[in-house]
């Protein structure tokens, strides 16, 4: 699996710039996603943050979104970053 470092950089920089987000993912194509997840709950006092970067197959919700997008005739891949806020 060959992933451009540009994808990883864009996902991580998006997560760093918005501290209220927990997970950010990018659909590279219909079989590959790049995700960055914040590992710890954010509070204003913290000086450091740990991120987990995952490169691999899309999860169930992402596969469903891909299927719906293809069925409706949208251009794919969109290369838009999806956000998942903290609960």
C-alpha cells in the first residue's frame, strides 16, 4: 500500500489545529483510508498530545458512505477530510 505523506500530513495537521476533534479521516480511494485519532481527552492545561495514525481499509460507516456516494453518482474519491467530534 503506497500512501503519499501529503495525506498523513493533512490529516494530522487538521487534528492538531482543532483541539475539540477526536478523530479525523480521509478517504483516499474506496479501499484505503488515512485516520488520525487523539489518544487523550483534551483539557486546557495539557502541554502534549498523543496521536494514533491508521492507514488501512475503511470501517463500516465509511464503507456505507462510499456505497451511497457511488450509487448517487457522486465523483469519488472526494478527498475531503471528515471530522468526528468528541462525545
